[in-house]
C-alpha cells in the first residue's frame, strides 16, 4: 500500500499495465483531466527505446496533436537533429515522450493538477522503457523528473543527477533553443554528459 496524496483515477491502471501496448491503449482512452475535451488525439511515445535513452518533453503542440507523434513540429526537427547529427543515433532507436499526453489549448503551460493526474502514465512508461539515461527537456520535465518545484533550468542543467534510481540529464527544451540559439553550445555539453552515461559499462 502507498501513502501520500490520493491516487488519480488512472494510477492503478497505469501501474498494472503489463506492456507498452497496453499502456498506450490506456492513454488513448484516458479522460482523467479536462484536456481530453480539447485534444484531437493522445500523444503516447515515439521510438523503440533500444538505444537506452529516453527524452521527456512537456506536452504535445499543434502538430503533435494532429499526428499523434511527439516532437514532430519545429522543435521536434531540432530534437531529431540533436539525436541524429549530434548523438549519431537513429531517432527510431531512442524513446521520446512528454509529461502530458494531451495538448493544452493554445499551448499554455500545463496546470499542476493536469500534471499530477497524467504522471502515472509517464511513471509506467519510464519503468517499461527502462532507460539507462533520461534527458529531461526544459524546466517542466526537469523539475518533474528531479522531484523539485519550479527551479530554473540554470539551476538544474550542466550535470548528471541520480534521483529515484534513475540517471537524469536536464537540458534546454528545443523550443527554447529555437528562440535562444546561443544556448545550443550548453545543450551540447549536456548531451555529451548523457552520451558518456550511455557508454558506461558497455
Ligand atoms: N514540445 C514538447 O514538449 N513536446 C512535443 O511533443 C512537442 C513540442
Ligand atoms: Fe489523461 Fe493525461 Fe490526457 Fe489528461 S493529459 S486526459 S490525464 S492522458
């Protein structure tokens, strides 16, 4: 038995999903928060995760809501470049997910309640993908993955964190890098930390 805040309606379903296909089906039917009313479809994940690295973004945008695939818009193209040109991995071999599975209207920030309701899905995704390294993209994902609250990216990035049995490398969100290309160098430093973790014990 777990103590703490009351479980969300989907927590038990998420915790007991036997595999990613079952989890995906659960997400597709989820109506736990109000975002179910405005989404076109849920956005579950992309990639097999065989490269043992999981990228966690914030929430689907317009293109993702339309296609059902995370990180396919302009920020997604930059993430793909980081994976393919920077890390020399195939996009199909990493795993890519978001904290929220449904698009917030007008791309507003997710509310604390929406995040609390949706994160059982993410927690089970992490267990099932079981990555060696998690790259947290932007401050929403980074604070969630590290169990912190509202810390700025400058306080979080630039080093490898161990939290709740996981290895986490926070870095800038690609949408932020599109607005602030001067930070791409710092992002690349973070990605090199992630690559070094991936290479450990190989
Ligand atoms: N930004 C995100 O955080 N996730 C996406 O899937 C697309 C843009
Ligand atoms: Fe369910 Fe998450 Fe979508 Fe809300 S955002 S309806 S909790 S899948």
